[in-house]
C-alpha cells in the first residue's frame, strides 16, 4: 500500500469512527440579562442554563444582573436564591456558615461531614422557576442573547 493510499484509508477510518468535525466541542455563546423578583432586582442568586445531556452553565446574579456563557440551543432556565437568617445567600455562603463547614470538615467537635451548601437555608424562588422549572430560552450563536426574567413570588 502506498503512503497516499494509506493516508486516504486512515482518514476514511477516522471519519467513520467519529474523529471528524462532528466531535467538535459544543458551541457556547455569551448570555446576559436581568432577574427581577416582584419587580425588584434579585440581590444575589444563581441562574442556570441547562441543555439535555450536557453540563449546565451556572452564573452568579448580583443586583439583578448576570452574564456568562451558555450552550447554544434550547436551554432550561433555573433561578435560585437561598435565605439564611434573614440574609439572601446566593452561591456564596455567609462567613459564619463557611467557618462552621471548615470546622466540621477538619474534624471539629461537631464531627461528621460538612453540610451540603445547596441544602443550607430556605429557597426564596418559587419552584416553577427552580426545581420544577419549565422555563425555556433559546441561546443563539453570534447573537446578543440578552434575557429579562420577571419572577412573581409570594
């Protein structure tokens, strides 16, 4: 077999195995926007853009504003904001909770594994925007992808 014939056969075999353009990493696009709860900017929280079968993109919300990157295509939107002792904590836990977690993780007198940070505090966002969200948005490559979310909470 000549080198040329071998090269063509190798390229065909790699293409058949899926080592061609079809295996390129999924495309991401910039996203930004605002999240209001009952007409006011969400002070702190997180927003998640999730597509089926791929890791989600999670962004912090500060003063009602978020920005980051999400996978192109149809995305399920989930918003979270937890209240701890009267404060809304989003992604970032209050220093006293962080200290308690570190103390327990280091084998402090409280013992046991540290608590799951996602289970600390009360969720302030309604389930239809969080655990039971059916909110969908399409992220387009090369587009501005600016979203506004207005959540009504009790």
